[in-house]
C-alpha cells in the first residue's frame, strides 16, 4: 500500500508544479512603437534556420531587424541566412573567459539598433502572431520574459526527451520560483528592453557561464527587473535535436545537473518526489511476477495518464511514449548520470564540438 501512496503523492506533486502559464492570446494587433531587433546565434544550423527565418517573415508584427550571428559554422548556415536578406555577422575569435553562445549573442547585440531585443535560438519556430504576443506579454510584465517552447518532435529518439521537457516546464513555471532571487530565464526565447539588458551589462555579465540563460535571470532580478516565464504552446515551438541522439544527449546533459543549483528547495522537493514516483512506477517491468506488481502497475497507469495530459502543452510525443514512459524515464537517468560525470569528473561539458569549462574547474 505504501508503494501506491508514494506514487500518488508523486503524481500530485506534478500537478502542483505544472502551470499552464501560456502566452496570452490578444484580440487586437500589437500597435506599439518600439523597434524589435531579433538576434539569432547560429552554429551549424542549416537544418533549423530556414524554419525560423520563414516564420519571422510571416509575422503579423514584423521585426525591425533580424541579425544572424554565424558562430564559425562549417555547413550552409551563413549561405541560408544571407538568402533571406537578413543581417549576417561572421563570428570572431572567442576571447578568453567567454563561452561560445554568449559571445555570439553579445556580438549580435553590438550590431543591433532596436529598442527591444528578442534572443532566439536557431531551432525556434514562431506562429504568425508570436512576436506580437511576446511584445504585449513583455509590456504587461514590465520586465523581461522568456518562453519554454513547445517541442516539435519527428523521430522516435527525439520523443525520449519527454521527461526532460516536462521537468523544464516544472522548473521554469513553478509557483515556488516566484520569490527565488536565482530564478532563471529559458535561453531559447528571451525578450528584453535594451535599457534593461544594458543595465546588467547583458551577456558579458555571464560570459563564462555554461548556464548563461539561468544566471542572467538572477542578474535582472538583482537589478530590480522582474522576469516572467511562459509556456510556448500555440505560439513558440522548436525542434531541438534533429541531428541524432548523440546531439540530444550532449544538449540535455550539459545543464542537467548544474541547473538544479539555481532552484528553490521548494521546487526541488516536489520535483524529487515526482521523479521518485515515476522511476518507482517504471520498475513494474522488473517486479512483474512479485506481490509488488499490482501496486506498481497502478502507479504506472497514474503517471501514464498524467503524462498524456501534460503533453498537450509540452510537445508532440504521440501516444506510444507516454504509454511506454519507462523508456523516457531510462533516458532521463542516463542524462543525469552522464551530466554528473562531466561536471564532477571532467570539469567540462561538450556542446557543438566545443568543450565548455564548468566554472571553478579546470580542463585536464
């Protein structure tokens, strides 16, 4: 009986954490006078970039300028960006103490002339009313906003990200993070006023950080600028890792362990309870012939139903992955172990062909 109770409490923790804080839908078009500069750091993004640039060209509120920073790509990233007629900046040598993405974003900022900055990853895809909704949401929040995108998946290995994506929404929209001075932003989609960005010295203030997006959030808060995180359902989506499961593992593992250091204990505790119940329910396949089989099966079904409800707002995962969530749970465990290995033993994480040092550690 205690097994069922643990898993029920775990599911309830998930409902406490999950917030449908979607971008508001506005009936009237955005009619503000601020000029929006879209800044896109891009490293080997020939597959993703056309989707983003196409969506930017069809916005109901078109951006004032689009800047693509080609971060030493060895594919057709620059060629594709130039074909859209946007401003393309060639990456410059990475200075000591900077991470690649922060340096690319900073160089984009130095060339931007708008009053508002939208920092978008190259894998983002926008609905036609997305920029208008983002601008209105930022004005209402009177601060900086970010969006956890809806995950568009196509191949089965991409759907293994189910648990990781749900945990992302838990951490960025948790009600317990409202008073957290270390509250982070989701780096794939951030909107900030120029004056707010310059007040904290932008990405230069987090130039050495692996988790620049999380830590820049705390910089805004320290400067008295509120931050608000939304779910991208209906407006902002992405396809995270179309280039294979190896890039998916690298991408998730680079921040899986480190990101927990910025969370409030009141967020970590229910997440831990939810994860314990989830993993416990997945052991039903191990204890199928024991007296624990029925209680574990009950828990497994409860989590399956909860996941089926969550995915409407999280991403395209089909029916099979929530039903067979044991595979997504196993993938989550692998990611956490690999992330811990990189942080604790190697002192660096790997991403897009670069080794990025974890702050306070030296590369061997």
